[in-house]
C-alpha cells in the first residue's frame, strides 16, 4: 500500500467508487443472486473497508453476507482457521481478501467440490478495487483475455525474451485459461481480471528468466529496487540455479529452506493485462496484472502439492508463438490484440 496524499486510509476515501466496484464484483462477475450465501474472509493485514462494502452491496442484492476476520498467517497457501474452512463449505460465493491468501488448500478444495464460487482477491484494498475493477471495462478486458487464450491454444511453441536477457523456449500444451472471467459455473475459481495463464509441457521448458519486476513470496524481496535483477536458469521446467546480487541470494536461500523439489517446478506462465495497474505495488494480485507483463509461478498448483507457491514478474517481455511475435517489449503487437487494447483505452495503443 502506497500512501501518497494521506487520505487513503480514511473511511471516506473513494467510498462512492468503492460501492460501484464491489457491486460490479458481486453482481456482474460473481453473479451473486438473491437468497445466496456470501462469505467474505479477510485477515488482519487486509482492508476491512472492502469487506464492509461487499457486505452492504450483498444486502442490496438480497443475498446473505457473513464476514470472517482472522489473524494474519505467516505465509500464503496455509490452511485457514477451521471455522473459516467450514463456513466456506456452506457458501454459494466466497470472496477472499486476505493478504496471506488461501488458494491451493484442502479447505478450498472441499468448498469448491460443494459448488462454492470463489474469488481469490489477495490483499485488495480500496484503491486497487476502484482502479482494477470499478474503472475497467470488464467485457472488453475479458475479450482481450479470450483472444490471448485462443492464440496460445492454437499454437505449438512459445518463446519469451526480454531486453534484460530472458530467453526461454517451450512447447505449448493447449491448456491456456483465463481465470479472471465470470463465475458462470458451479465451483468456479475467479481471479482478478487481466490475467491469462498456461503451463507449457514442463520437460520442454528451457532457458533463462531475468526477473526485473518483483518476486513474492518471500516477503523479504517483493518489488525489485533500482536496476537489480534475479536470473533463474531453467532446465526441463525446473529452476536449477538462481543468479544475481543480494535479492538472488535471499531467493536462493528461501527456496532451499523448504527442502521441496516441487517448489522449483514451473507452475505457470501468466500474461498480465489489467489497465488499472499503472505500477508495481508489492501486492501480488495487482502486480501479476501489470499491463504487458509476464509472471512465472513455481511450486504448488491445482493438481500439484508443494511447500508453497512463488511468483516472479518480467515487466516487458517479448513473446513469439510458432515464431510469430505477438508481443514486443511488453506491448501486444498481434493485430487482434492491438485492436482490443486500443478499444480498452490502454495508454500507448491509440492511433
Ligand atoms: Fe502464481
């Protein structure tokens, strides 16, 4: 959270705009309907104003809100307190605002099996809600994501490079999805809009990733400062070396302390494209959607157990699919993507 003018922590800050954003999230994205049960979970590091606003808007929609606030856990992806795990099993919609988010956990798996539609909005504060949901044209954002998914799933190879030295090649596995869509299905998982993810065939992922955006977790790194970069050497889809200065040393030690080889395995490539993210904040839910970025995730994923999950952001990647460049230095160049960015009103895509 970046306090720039001193009013952000107050209850009146963006209060009208927050109401519009939480209403959009519940009504248009999570499809919360009259009589449905909503659970909002939030840890003590989260922004209570957002939880409160969600409850108010749920009442306006005729739904039944329950808010659960609990102590901030030491890490993301830990099982939540037992009462929260039981509460989400009875919910039609669950919105998680906790900074130490609860995603690949047993509690969530059980709730999903029972049909709960889950929005994972880790650490979303008032400012982020307004910028990344309230002020964004969601149908156009989803159209852009659908087109990235279409391109990925109709291609066989992906090459990612960047001016800092990233060079990563892989064979695609036609498994791209847009988790930032609309909760039309029972048990849907909804992430903040502006994200498409895929995992190429693991054994084919080879090269080096030069991270210049942020790394989180661990908390000790976050947004990389100045010109610092961290280089990951990737062989057969796993990190085999971490190179660089002080941040690289912290990351290498942090990865090593778990003693878990699954934590070194690639979990996703993510294209980020939410126009409401103008800068990195240190909040992963936003930073992963920095417009034109790519986030590489390692460790736990839906069908893989690992000690935790960690994300690494390359700010301005160039991406080629089957040898055709669709993105150059963070800017989408494929004609259909360019036009969709233009219609979204993204800076740098105007005629
Ligand atoms: Fe991730």
